[in-house]
């Protein structure tokens, strides 16, 4: 990191990209968990909540849940 009066834009970009990567990884985890819960709900292993049912119906209709 430079402290000679110049702004190091690559360091700022690295911080931004790291934050976006963390957010995207959280989104992926939520997506995987939701899909796993929908599979279990279809099998009858867990109860289908209204949210899971809405997501399942969106998948069947080729829509974004």
C-alpha cells in the first residue's frame, strides 16, 4: 500500500472485489441450502414452508424465485 500522497486504486479495487466475493459466496450458500431443502420437502423429509413452495413453483414455471 502506498502512502506517498497518491491513491492506490488497485488496493481499493482489491477491497471492493473481496467484499463482493464474500457477498456472492453467502448467496451461493443460501441457494444451495434452499435447493437442498426443496429436495427434502419434495421427498417428504421436511415440511414445505410457504417460501419453499413459492420457490419450487417458480422453478417449475422457469421464473426467478
